[in-house]
C-alpha cells in the first residue's frame, strides 16, 4: 500500500504540471514536461554472490523548471524500470556444474535532479538524489527454483529474493542534443544496503559470509523528448 500511495502522489504531481510561463523577479521561468526511454545495465556490487549484469529497460517522466539566465535547471520526475541480473549458482548442493540463475527486479525511482548548463540548451550535467521502491527479486525461469547459490553450502535461489524494498540512490550523468530531444547517459548508485533485509531472514549461511551487504548500480542509456 505504501508504494501505491507513493506512485499515485508522483503521478498526480506530473499530471498537474503543465507548460506555462511566469515572471519571478527578472527571470522568465519555463515549466515543461519530458518523457524518457532507455535501456539499463543493472548489477549489485557485493562480496556475497558472483553476479553478472544484464540488459533491462526503463521509462519515465520529468517536470522541468528552466531558468534561462541561471547556470542550472531543476527537474522532478519518476522512472519505472524492469532490470535483470544473473547470480551464479548450481543445480544441486554437491554439483560441480555452475550456471547463472536469472532474476529480474522492478523498480520505481523518484528523483530531484539539478542540471548544470555546460552548453546552454544543448548539453547539461545531471545529478541529484533518488528515492527508490523496488519489488523482490523474481526468477525468470521457475525451473531454477531448486538451484543453490554459489559461495554458500545450502542457500537456495529462492532464499535471497526478499531484498530491501526502500533504497536511497545518487544519480549523475549528462544529456546532449536539441531543445526538444536529447540523448542521455546516467549512472545510479545505491547508498543503502539493498541486501540488508536478508540479514533478518534467519538464512542458512554456512560456507559463506554471514552478513549480506550489497549496493546496486545501474547504467542508463536513453533519450529524452521535451514538450
């Protein structure tokens, strides 16, 4: 219910932001809306598992406040993504065969970003904080439910799915292009331990590290269309 309320609040904010012009002191402020689409490369940086990043996808909205005579713009927005990550495992406890277990992770990210104008209207450096709600890790292939995670003796593929749902990230990137369309690259790093909830699950950690620590990383490559 909490994440539904969060998504509803952000959606309402974006719906009621319309393109308008207003005067504030000597600055002509423009409010606009942008939509973006991208591919993602998601990973979890951890010593607990051997991971492999896989391509996912992302879409979202931005409400931008553009102050022409300032050296920065500000935007508020939300983006939804389906990310994929592989974690090395094995079919049975004593198997010598290794295979990547395929997971997917849905995320909703709310961001407040500053955009430094490197070349006015054409190139910006984008950075700021981000609040994330994500689901649990989901297996892409149900036949891998009986697999075991490498680096542990008796930890199954389904044991590690219930990860931390709320996380705080930082984002930095760059956008370049024309007024109405830009290409963007963005790197998102998780400041919080996305695996922390596993530490409360009373899991069998024999053979491996008893404490679960991991920080997400996401590379975003996409385009932004402004109205």
